[in-house]
C-alpha cells in the first residue's frame, strides 16, 4: 500500500462542529479496502492529545475512558 492521506474538513452547522474525513490512497485490498481504513485509523489516533481534551473542557477521566473504549474495540478485533 502506498502513502495514505486524510483530508479533514472542519465546519460548523446548526448542531455544532462537524468534520468530514476523506481517505485518499491506493488499496491493496480489492472491494473492502480495509488496509486504507486501518491506515486512516492510525493517522487519526496519532493526532489525539490529552492536552487538547483539557483545552476544550474535557477531563482526564473523559480522555482515559475513551482510550479504554478504543482498547476494548481493538481487543475484540484481535479475537475475530
């Protein structure tokens, strides 16, 4: 798989902040493109910073709870 880029568009609508993510890259997996999805998830996870949570009114507990939810999802994927 070649390099994967994400185009993240951030805009506000009536209900608050909304983002749109476009994954751009060449997949080595016909039809499902899971390799691109995994690459995109890794890029997104690398951008998560605890400091950004506190700057926007979220607590450390919120941050760690959400990371734990991600870990549970990863553990379930490993068992499949």
